[in-house]
């Protein structure tokens, strides 16, 4: 479009010069021919310059476009490689997959699940002794009981007399019970993680 416009302007300019040369140039038609030759040569030079600039602009545009295309291609290739890498890494579950795996976007060299550990305990037998009432008998003043637990006259005659009739008789009785003995405390479940 530029080339056509420039050619039209220059052609008009040549026509004006030609008329002026015929009327005023002492060379007459020879001067017109020389001016026309000069004008045509200038037109050719201008057209070539415009063409070169257009080509250069086209080359610049193509170069920038090519650079953008290459850059986009490299970005897409990088994204695809990352996606492939993520897909190739297994997901950690802490039980079967515990090494070189990924979980929630983080890559782990070790990812081990440790379940809850209940407390460990044992029982031991403990013996205690309690005084219990096992019967009633006559209690003498010297702190002994009547051998026959006599309740009539003459009871405790050799022991200073009767202190208490029907006094409770105590006996130490062993009693056994089970006592809980803690060996190790419980531990909550947890994950042992080592990120890369």
C-alpha cells in the first residue's frame, strides 16, 4: 500500500516537473527526458528502501513471534515434565508406601505411620491383714478370755475376775487383693516424616 502511494505521488511530481521543463528549460525535450530519468531512478531507490524496511519489520515481527512460541513451548514442556514427575511418584500411606513418596504436594524420603500403643500393665497379689470379729466370749481382767467362755459364778476365778461378758473375740485375718502395676505408658498414633 505504501509502495503504491509513494509511486503515485512521485509520478505526479514527475509530470509537474516535465511540464515545467518544457515551458522553461532551455534544453527542451532533452531536459524533460533527463529529469524523468532522474525522477524514475529516485522512485526506484525509494521503493527499494521502503521494501527493505518492510522486510526488516516483517523479520522483526517473525523473530518476536518465534521467540514467544519457543518460550511458550518450553513452559508447556516444563509443566508436562513436572506433571509426569508427580504422577511417577507414589502417594505415601505410611504403611505400604513409606519411602520416596509424595503426600499433599510434599515429597518425603521417609513417611512411616506409627499406630497407637496401649499401656502395658500387670497385676500383683497384695496381702493385707484385718482384725475381724470371729465370736464372743467372757473377757477376764488380765486380758485373757475364759477358756470355756464361762458365763456363771467362778468364771475367770484365776484371772482376776470377769472384765466383760460376751466380749467380741478378734482375729487377724489375711486378705488378698490384686494391684495394677504399670509397666509402660500408652502412646498416641503419629507419623514419622522426613521431607526431601
